[in-house]
C-alpha cells in the first residue's frame, strides 16, 4: 500500500495528514518484525507481509488514535501481524495455491513452514504490542485472536449444514472478521486514551458489513472481479447469508461441482436474497457511521466506512 | 498431574509447601482457559489440556516465584498454554496419531480443528498473561513463542543434512526447548520481583539438558521406555547430537526404514557418542545448579534439575 492509495488520499483530505507517514512507519515495523528470525522465516514471513493487502486494520488503528508516536505504530503493526498469521494458517488449511495473486507460503514451502510462519507472526504480534506496556492492549488483541480461531471452528462446525440460522451466521462473521477490526479500533482508542466502546463498536460494525458484502460478492460475482468462480463458499460448504435468506430447498451437501455452485448462485440471485443481504450490510455501515462519537477524525472514519462499501459496489 | 507426584512431593519437602495447592489452581485456570469458546473448541482444547503431561513449566514458574496469588497462577497457566499450543501444532505437522497415549486432536478432529485449537491456546496464553498487567511478562512469553516457531523451522531446514554442526544443533535445542523453560523461570522471577537473568539462565540450561537427554534416549532406547522405535528422529531426518558426535560416514537421507534406523543407532552407540552426549547434558545440569542464586527455593530448583536427569536414567 503506497501513500497515493485513493482511500488514504481521502483520509489525508479529511484531516489525517499524518497518516501516510505513519503507514510507512508501520510497513517498516512489519518488515523488522517479520525479519531477523532466521533466513527461512525471514523469507516466508517477509513475503507474507510484503504481499501487502489493504492494510485496513492498521489504517483504523492510526485514524482512531489520531496521533503519532511509536505506540500507535506498534499497535497498528501488531494487529496486521495477527491478520497475516491468520491468513497463512487459513491457506494451510485450504491448501490454497495463491493469495493476492502470489503463491502462498504453504504452496511454496509446505505445511510445516507455513504453520511455523503463522505461529511466528502471532507471537511477533504480541511481542510488538507488549512493548507498549499496556495490558489492556494485549488483552484486546488476544481476545480478537481467540475469536478468529473460534470463528474458523464455527465455520467448520456448520460446514454443509442446511439449518444455519441468521443469528449463528452473524456470530460467525463477528468472530471471523469483526473481532479484529474491533480490536484495531480498541487499540487506537487505548493508545490515545479515548473512550473505547464507541470506537470498538464502529470497528465491529464495519467488520460485520465487510464480511456480509464479501459473502454477497461470492454469490453475485462476476468471476473477473473476485478472481474465482461464483459460489466458492458454497463449494466449501460455507453457508452464508444469501443462501440462508434465499430459503431454497437445496441441501448444501449436493453442491459438489463448480457448475452446480453457479446454478445455485443463480437461484439465490433470483430470490432477491442478494439485495436483502446487501441492504443489511449497508444498514450496518450506516449505523456504524451515525453512532460514531464526535471526534476530529470522525470524517476520516466515515470515509473508511464508505470505502468498505465501495470496494464491493 | 496430582499432588502426590513424586517430583512435587520432593519440592514440598524442600520447602515448597504451597506448590501442590498452586498447581491445583493452575489446573483449574487451564480448564477455564481451554473452555468457554464454543463446544468444539472446549472439547479439543480441553482434552489437550486434560491429557496432562509433566507440568514442568508451571512447576518452574511456581517454584521460582516462591509465593502465592493470582499472578503466579496466571503466569504458570500461560506458559503451559503455549506449550500445549505448540504440541497441537506439532502433531498437525507430523500427522501424529497419539500423544501421551491418547489420540491427538489432529487424529480425532482433522487439521483445521487442530490448527485452530493451537491458535486458540496461543491466544489464550497471552490473554491470561496480559491480566497480570506487566509488559515484561508478555514480552518474555512472546520471545519464547517466537523461538519455538523458529526452532521448528531450523529443524526443518536442517532435515536430512549431513553437515549440521554441534553449535547449530545447540541453537536449535535452545529455540525448540530451552526458550520456553527459560521463559517459565523469567515469568516466575518477574512476578516475584526477583532478578531475572540468573533464574532465566537456570531455565535455559535445564531446557537444553532436557532436549539433549531426550535426543540420547531416541538413539539408546529401549522402545518399551519411549513407546517408539529407536531412531525415530533419524527417520524424520532430525540430526541430533549423538549422530553428529558419532561422525559416521552415513548420509541421513539413506536412513529410510525402521531397520536401517535401528542399525545406525547401534553404530552410533558403538562410538561412545551416547555417553559423550549424556555427559554434556549432565555438565549443563551441574552448571545450572551451581550457578543458582542463593534463594530459599534453591533446594527445590535443584530437585527439579535432578528430576530432569532422573527421568532419563
């Protein structure tokens, strides 16, 4: 992510003049955290970090904190390290060949190296954050990190299950995705000594909307956009909101070919479930914005929220 | 581990009257940490914890701290949670069917659940320790946890390599094993406000000796004792001190059957490399004991050191 990223440029316009320099400092910090643990780890942890991504979580930490200094940079790096660790482990479990268009650690180096790389990134995250000397920050990150593991499990537990409730689906999204964005906002608030809960709620809502929109995209396609066929979640047995709301008489276990998945996607789309899912996500984003406390960085946070929606429009 | 464990009984005799009650409190804390994250996780994390083990790391924390209270119990639980997390991930990588005579998480529940269980145990460890509100403690644990990941990688990097040096082998042992025992002693010292380094050095040395003796046992057998064939490390490509010191003209890549491994074990034994390895371990234990600072719990720590040796005699 460079300083000319449009999302960041808008944050700068909204008063976040310090953000590009801080993001650069986060990148430097991530490179140090991923390096220096032996040549092999440096290669794989380093390539994971260097592969980039949106850096949405660090961006939230920086904007919520609204200030400069080592503590905010460390917190932003820590949350991204947990995110990277999770991605590496997810790729191990999925035996995924590519992530962000690059070969995954598991594909290039095997399961052992990838698992160890993920473990290392996890522990570097806590080492990084511990430097801030605030147990509340460590607690926030470890709570999110437990939630991520629990979310993965819940997804597994519900795989190919026909009767997943909306409530249970939302719980899974909170664990899998919202918890870490919530933690990013918590960390920003804690570093800056702001009231935590209203900002944590913003992160949680944005995260939930993010996951809902991602799940809509998996059904709506098009493949050129997502880089994969429609219905990959369904093929994996991951029952998402569009499928639940569509109430088709389809047993998820029967979705066993890409063609069948595409067909079920078409049937879901025909019910209006995509629009309903999307409307739910937009409502959550609206709530996230309207419930924001009146801070100087309110406008910048609203722009981040809009960015999440735009990404999927 | 029950209060009648002979190692604990001796510690009690040496003045550690509070240790059995504290160990029981650690067990309760571990059960809580492993539970309460959804039914599936509770089952697997819980069974991992319940499967027990020697609880050597918590014991070190308790003895080094030498006092009571929530902080010492939390620190002891945290270090055992990291240990358990590592075991679960190691079993995933080895696709191990059994650990301590019980089916592993990966064998009963698959790789995904086992990886998530390990991640959860990791994050619960840091959550637990963060409650103590001391960044130095979190730093010590995350340093050890990074070392464990790096040790796994180093072992992989050196797999089937003929030219592993003694120094490189010792580095691997420090990372894989000694770092966490060192962290246990560090945590105990930090909780009690004692000088850290002399006690950390004790843990490091005991850990190193522990790994050396374990590696000797893999070559010396007998199988009835270890529950596995001699030379399982060699079969995995793990080059250990006895093999290095034996200087056989054997390429590790040629050790590809249990029979061949047993044969190489015999040849190693014939060189005296087992005695030399064992002597090195005992010298390290001696150093660990003699360099101990003069504390009331010195005797109890010496008994733990002796216990590590006895376990392998």
